C-alpha cells in the first residue's frame, strides 16, 4: 500500500461541497490510501488552520466560501490565482504553501471536452461580472478571444474587469445583450440567475448564430433553461457540472501525484447526489 495522503475542503459552512464525493471517488479508483475530508473552519481560525495543514496530515486543500481571498493572501499564488484575485486550491511544495485558482482550467477544459473547436471564434458575450466571471474572462483571454463583452446589472463591476484584464474586455449594460447576440461565438452565463432559488435568466437566444456555443456555470438545476434553449436550437453546450468536475482535476494531481479522469461514472454519481438534495 502506498503512503497515505489526505486532503480536505475548508469552508464555513462546508456542508454543501461536492468535493469529497469527487476526490474520494478518484482515491478509490486509483487504489490510493488516503482520504478527502470536509473541514468547517471559522474565518478567524482560517490562517492558523492553513499554516498547520502539514501538521494536520494534509497534502493540500480546496478552499471555498468565505476563505478564498484569505487563502490567496496567506500563500504563494500562481498567475491564475493572482489574476482572479482568489485561491481555491492550496498545496505544500517543500515547506512552501502554494495556491492556484482551478476555476480557470475547469471552465476551459469543460469547453474543450463538451464543444471541441469552441475557441476558433474570437468574440464572447459573458453575462455577469462576479467572482466566477473573473476566472472566465481570464481563461478566455488566455485562449485568444479578441472581444469579450461583459454584461452586468452593476456596470461598475464589468468596468472593473476591463481595468483588471485590459481593452479586450468591453463592459456593457444588460439592455445591450440582444444586440450582441449575432456577433457572439460563445455565450457564457456566470450570473447566479437560473439557479434553483434565484430569479430566472430572462434572455432570448434566438438571435445567436447557428454555430455559437453556450456555456452556463450554474449546475443546480443540471440543465438550466439557458442550456435547454440552446440545445433546442441544436447549439453545442457546456454545463456547470462539467466545469465543477474538471476544476477538481488539478488539485487531485497536485496532492496525490496522479492525473484523474472526469468519467461518465463520476458525473453520474455527482448528478445523483445533486438530484437528491
Ligand atoms: P458572485 O460573485 O456573487 O456574482 C454573481 C453575479 O450574478 C454578479 O454578476 C451579479 O450581478 C449577478 N446577479 C445576481 N443576482 C442578479 C439579479 N437578480 N439580476 C442580475 N444579475 C444578478 O457569484 P459567482 O461566484 O460569480 O457565482 C455565480 C454562479 O456561478 C453561481 O450560480 C455559482 O454557483 C456558479 N459557479 C459555478 C462554478 C462551477 O464550477 N460550475 C464555479 C463558480 C461559480 P451584480 O454584480 O449586479 O450583483
């Protein structure tokens, strides 16, 4: 048996995270002797907990609400975590606590898997300008998108994305969205609209090109009304659950030294869990 290694998700509360389901599935699949746990840690205790990761027996951790900014400040972040302004994955490298933000590669890898060739287009329309939009815009820039229109209810947050990521980001108000549909190769919803318990995402996608790709970060419900409308038009889609699964790959690789696969069986397990809740 190999040497046991453990990892965890640190949150407050930590109750809703699907990360244990995902990582423990991979631990079993690869025959590793370790465990992925949930750690409910209050904000005032986070710094001490993060500094003691190794002595608590952890190779690393995921970090969720409300600790992502604190994790960035306490660690040595890579370019992605710095650009996004939040860290969601910590690992120990020698004595150093390092961090990254895996939402960027989760978003990109999910598009690559679900809609291959999506990045041939050069114009994106991003709805929302919150935390996840920062990861999405950074990823789109990295993959060569030339025009990234960002529509947000609070226009100042979209403008802050242009300040952060440069001129390729074009902040627009919500009422500009219908007029931008025809030029978008990719439409991404990063708002919480359409999520269970939230208001609906009230947009008409009939103006989208016939070869546009549609992505939604929301994964409860699994098929959002936006994705259902896109599929009804025969457009390729990338869903929020796919992003959630793909973003977990890098953390597992860093902690356990094996690159895991996002399999249909894993997806089914998480789908079943989401449908039960
Ligand atoms: P956030 O930072 O709180 O941002 C929320 C965004 O939604 C903002 O742009 C906000 O606009 C907009 N919004 C909320 N209510 C609205 C309303 N009533 N009308 C118009 N706009 C509204 O949240 P986040 O972290 O970016 O997360 C957003 C969604 O993505 C959540 O559903 C989350 O679960 C999902 N997500 C999924 C993954 C994944 O792996 N699939 C990863 C990250 C996030 P204002 O700026 O005007 O408030």
